């Protein structure tokens, strides 16, 4: 029992503290030593796992882990000195560092700028962020990316090697450098969030954590005086609005609940208010980005008293703007759905059928489901049944399959 | 309990060249001492200063001059500091006595922080 409890605590602490420890140690030792830092942290948790069950858990476990990780890093620095001159100033910095300087938000932000360096590929950036900034394990990352732990580990090694060769300064960039490097951070956070938000089957445990991490990092960026640009504010707003609905999106049985059927009293009002605050700040920016428009759409949903009371004309108008800024078949699809609510099912269907020519959405269940919905509202039942049937032929998860089957049944 | 600053004085000039193992042993001595202070709940802050002598600024006939430090007449400079809490000067000195700085040929100046 005792052993299990300590094991569990170490695991929880790893998720909560590993990112902070990385940011702290990378500041002291330099971005080129990311690998050494991660190994030292791993060592420290190994010691905790070995000792705590018998010795008992220390009074301040996070501080204990920081001291242990610092000492392990000192050992590794000493070992490093066998093959190259000892980095004396790094060793002294480390020796004088203590848990008091742990958990600075600027360190986390600087570490994000390392992990999302433009020299890395997109998925290297997200994986490295999950690993070093968020403290996710290789297994968890593999689960989120539907990959194998070995493949993820290999990508991480490659990414860390690139970082080492770049010899980056550990800092929050300024001026033109900030402008150049910030978009990759925003993209990474956006991907973390959408990855968690639209998780398919098999990763129910990781999805809420991904969203929570994306929210934490987005707020961190938005609240920084230099990193909190208009686009960063818009991203924070978007995630606040979406995350505010998280509790109402899934039923007690784990079924997906659509926006129209969600219990709006279960939305997180404080988070929506925070989103509105960030949206307002986003509007002071000189450039309007796709993120602004997406946040605008989310704000209309988040502030509507009911599904019916939603300002669908404004939603449709925003989607038209989004189509210009970020043309994609999915955006067009959502625009057509908004048109259906703003101007009636016939207008929406006309737009959907114009999209059909593109053919890109043919394997996209939501497209056929939307057509089925509009056709059934127009009383064209047999066509609606065909559309729901085609939706069921597309890749869908269990919750979606049950939903579509119910709709198909209802078309009589 | 009041705070005391421990100024770690050392000989002016570059620190003696030591083998990596000796440097690492020295660092462990200092970090181990600070960790004991942390465990006792006395540790407030502490930093090593860079190895250069810094700058000294002086007002001279209405103008401020900046020269490389330390003061020409001084043979010592401050290499680092700690802030610890102690009951009084006697206790602060007793605690400072255990600091490895003496083992490495340095002196410690103990000053009480005038808490407001």
C-alpha cells in the first residue's frame, strides 16, 4: 500500500514538476544541454521512487526534487568534463541555485521558445513542447499522436540534437526575433488544443490534459508584455471559450453532446469572462488574423443564451471572413452550416451542394451529417437517409456512430 | 528573526587554477552548506558573483567617474553573498563559521539587515 501511494505521488509530481524543473535547469545550463537536463530530472525522480517508499515522503517534495535534480546535473556536468573542458561558470551557477528560483514563468516561456524553434519541424515542435515544457512521457505523447514510443523517442532525440547544434540563448526574444519566432508557439499551442479537443478513440485520458496544458501556455503567452501580441490574445480567447464548454461536451456515459444540446449552465462563466477580456485585448492589434476570427466565432457561441438565440448572421459573416483568411473545405462547411441557421435550411443546403463539387469533403462524416440534417428539416426524408448513410461510411468514432445511427432511425 | 547578509570576501585577482574534480568538490561544499540552511529554514538568498572585479563609481568634483573595481587600495573583493536568518550576530557568526568559504581561504563579513 505504502509503496503504491509513493509511486503514485512520484508520478503525479513528475507531471506537475518536470516541466518547471526543465525550465529552471535549462536556464542555468543552457539550451544545448536539454538532454543532460532531462536525464538529471529522470535520475532525481528515480531516487525519489527508490527512497520515498521506505524513508517517507519529504515535507516539501517539489523542493526536494529540485535539489536532487540539481545534484544529479552537477554529477553529469562532472562526467561531461571527462571529454571536454569543465564548464566552470555553469557548474557554479548550478551550485548556487536552489528551489527558491524554481517556477519562474519567464523560464517556462523561454523554454517554449527553445522547443518551438523554427529550425524544428512542426511535429518535433509539438512533441518537444509536450516532453520538456509539459512533462509528458514518451508513452503519453505516442498515445496522443497515435504513434509508437520508439518513434516518438527517435524524433525527440533528433529534435534535441538540432537544438544543441543551434546553440540558442535561453531568453524570450525581442523585436523582429519575437515576430519571427512567436507564430510557431501559437501554432503549437493551437495544435495541442485541437489535438485534445477533437481526440478520437483510445486517448480519453490524455485529451483533457492536453487542453488544460494548451490553456495554461496560451494564458502564459498572452499575459507576457512582449509575447502577448494580438494573435496571442486571440488564441488565449479562443481556448478560453472552447475550454469553458469542456464540462458540458461529454455526458456522464462519455457520449459527445452537441453544442445545440449542451446544458449551458454547466459552462465555465469565469473562463468565458476571461476569454472576452483577451478578445478585447486582441482587437487592439493592427493585424486581423484567422485566430481573431475563430475567437470571434467562439465568443458568439460562448455568450449566446441558447442555441436558438445565437447570432447566426454574425457567425456566418465571421465564417465568410475566415474563408478569406484561411481557405479550407472544413471552414467552408462550417460557414454553410452557419448560413443554414442564419437564413434557413434551403440556403445552407444550396451552399453545401456548391461545396460538393470540391469533393474534398466526401470522406468527411460531418459534411454528410450536415446535409442529412438540413434535408430532414426540409422534409426530404429519403435524401436525408442517404446522407446519414454516407456519413456512417466515413471514418467516425463510437460516439459519432451512435449519434448518426439515431439520426438515420429518426428519418421516417 | 532578523536577516543577515554574509559577504564572501576573497583575494583580488583571478581565482587559482584548480583541477575539475577540485572545482566540483568545492561547488558541492558550497551547495551542501546552502542546502543545510534551507533544511533549517534559514536560507533567504545567495549568489556567486562573476569572477571579474566589477566597476566602481565615484563622484569627483560634480562628475561621476567609472573605473574597473575594486578600489585600488583593496586587496579583497566580494565574490558572493548569502542572506540567512538568525537570532542575533552571535548566532549568525556561529552559523557562518560552518561555511566552506574559510576552508578555501576567504573571509566573511556579517551584516544585519535593518528590517523595516
